[in-house]
C-alpha cells in the first residue's frame, strides 16, 4: 500500500535536493511545489493540508491517504532545501 504506486516523500525530496545540487533550481522548485499538500485536491488528498506526509497512497482502496505525517524526516529536508533555494533569490 505504501511505496508501491504511491508517493514516497523521502525519495521525492531527495530528488529535488539532487536537482538543486547540480544547479537545476527550477526543476527542484517544481518538485517541491508538487509535494506541498495545499497544492492537492482536498477531496482526494486525505492528510493534513499543512503537513508533509512521509508517503501518500495510491492504492484504489486508500487513494490520497497520507502516512507518517508530523514526524517524517522528509519534512525537515523539504524545509532545508526550500530555504536554500529561496535564499538564492526568486520565488
């Protein structure tokens, strides 16, 4: 139900970090924006809209359900990467 076919946030955040580290700032920002819960349809996304979840399920029986919110390390990495990119100027 988790990594299989759903969003595994740690990997997605680390991918954004990789793009940032190789100078692909716009691609990194695009990925981070995709991860923001507030950018998802509240009728489908079933986790808190203000917290990054560690994973978001895509299994038809549980689609949109987020797990491990509030204490995922991905939230910390997301913040660190976003602040680094924003301190470079822009958005």
